[in-house]
């Protein structure tokens, strides 16, 4: 299926770093879900519990100058790209100190200085902007790559196909990361795609494609590294399909009546990427507890930072508005 050759393994030290970052994302997501249920966070909330290996594996393979565009499920991507938990939590609380200065909330996390072109509430909305950015990199002869995250449901959106078509036609340095959590919000693949192997959608445009276990952070890292090198060397874009599992509902409060009874519990026992990596590293209880304490302290500090942040003034709503 793929001609893109995967690179070598990550070192144990790297894997331990990956573990700490995945654990931080997990604890952050759990905390924001808790605070949302307590009525402290406005808007909608979509967490990516179960998909941490996708965010960390891809973002850890990026080089300085590379950029990403995210989805409405963006907390993990934003943390993995380097935004401090304080800035993200402040954004969720609508504070000026937030990474989008309180304008965006959960579904519009931006951090351009760190190469994050933003989360997007429009399904598949990040792909066209990444193609444009990658085209600019090509024109400027810059060794940079644009990465677009999107879900399986987005592969039915017209702009996604337009983006894939133009990216391959122009051979832009882009990597398209499809996080296939198998539900497209609440619809099984059998009801929305006639061909469930989504790499064949890339094949329709002659694009290189790779299908990877999205619960194995090292495998994701290897594949992302290879895909990024392929694009950076001018050999065209890559479609990176990550088979992953969402261990929560589509949104906080989703009753998940569309899922088979017991599915989530079974997946939590067999497909949790944090647990898999912990077991692989053979972490002792003491090592895990130390890493967990560090993650929880960072998250708790971010909540305090957000609560003590600056509320925007009513007239601020008229700023940054263009007609």
C-alpha cells in the first residue's frame, strides 16, 4: 500500500517523554471534562481521550518550522505542539490570557507562534489552509511541511477531496493525518463510506498512503517521521491513516446510544494507548505515580491560572471582526 519507508525506533528515553506527554494530555482532558460538567466552561467540549498517541506521535516527529491545523477535538494536538496548559485552560475559560485571547474556546485553539494554524469547528476545514501554506513553502523553497489532522467523517467532505487533489497535483509538502476513530461523530463506516479502507481515497489521487496503529505511539512516530521526510524532500504529500479509538462520546454528555453495549469498557481495557505504553516501558507503580503527580499538578495549576485570568470587556466582542 505505501512506498514510504518507516524510520527507526524511538529510544527508551524518547518513549518515556512520549508517555509523560500522553499522560498530561489525558489528565488535562479529564479535568476539562470535570470542569465542563460543573458548569464552569462555556460552549461545547470534545475530548480526545484514547487518541493521545496520535497527537504525540505526529507532533514529536515535526521539525522546527512545520505547522499543523487541527479539528474540533484539538486539546491534545495543541498541547503536543507546545502550547502551555495554562494558555489552553485560560482559553477554555474565555480569558484574555488564553492562546486565542478568549475569542475561540475549545473548538478554536490557535497558536500561530508555535506553528498551530488552529482548531476548526468546520469538519475538514483545516485541509485547504494547510494546502495553501504548503504551497507557499514550496514557492519559497522552505524545508517546511504542513500537517492537517481530520477524522474519518471528514473524508466525505468536498473540500477534503479538493485539498487532496490539489496537494497531489501541485506536489506540495503536506501530510494529511486521518484519525479514524470509526464513528464519524455517531455513524459507523458501513453507513457512510462504500470502501472502508480510507487509504484508497488517497490512492484515487495517486497519493502515497500509510495505514498505522494509532494506539501505538512509537509506530505513529515512525510513520509520521517517514511521511514528513517524504513530503519535505519534494516527493509529494502523504495520507497517514491512524486507526484509533475514542474512549468517550463525540461530545461531553453524549449518551452514545449508537455504540454496542460494553464497547467503551472493552476498548478501555484493550486499546488505551497510555496503558499500552506504560506496560511496554515496564514502569513501576512509583514511576507511574511520580509522572501522574507531575501531570496532575500542571493541570491543577492551569485551572488556577485560568480562574485568576482576565475577563474580556463587552466591547472586546467588536474587535477583530471584519466584513
